[in-house]
C-alpha cells in the first residue's frame, strides 16, 4: 500500500491503498474521506456530511469514541446495516449490544483506528455478526477527529455477503 508522510503523520493517497479486489463502494468512501480531509490532518465529523454520498448512506454507521479504554456508541446507522443485523443500534454502546464485543476482531480494529489514526479494512469468511451468520463481510473503519489529530469518531462502512458471493 502506497502512503506518504506529512509532518510525522500518515498521508492517505486514496483508494489505491486498498486491495485491488475490494468492493467499489469501499473505494468510493475512502476517496470521499480523502477529499474532505484537511491538509495534514484527519477529517472530523464536521467535514463529513452523509448527504454528500446519499447512495452510500445505507451502509454507513458513525461511532462516537468515548473514554480510555475507548467505548463505542452508534450515532448514526444506515438502513442496510440495520436491516442486515436485525435491529437499530443508534444511541447504543456496542459493548452493551454485543456481549462478546471486547473479544471481537471489530473491537480490535476499532481500537487500532483510535490508537493510530489509520484506516482499517477487513474482509472475512464466514462470520458470525451480532447473532447472524453471513458468508462474508467487508468492512472499513475510517478515523474522524474534530481537532484533526485525536480520533473521537469512526466512520464505518459495512457490506454483507450471501452464499452466492453477492455483497449487499
């Protein structure tokens, strides 16, 4: 993955940093995130307006980061994500919604984003997610920082796959 450095911070060059076979929507949201990023800083929630990417909104979730160690609260949840997991998470702490959350790869990925300010992408086969089984999942965690440095929110993008390999 090609990256640069800017004042000691990682500089994102866009979706070229992702695996060649990642979903096109994942590429699009990374490119949008890079486009709204202030020079030399991470974008904050104030830079990201979901209505700028309305066709991607159904798979977006925005998490608030609180405390040390961090906890994660859903502040916005797209309809595809809600329908896929089977219930609304907005306003809820993920460790209360998902009892084994702190032992999950999701928790590890979110913590890595908080600690490093670096995006986190993953694809997995098969996966148990919030009590539902999916054949595959492709997910992206993008750091958001109101002050440009300290991650205080995470923009997540999740796609779920069925046994035929269709992502939704």
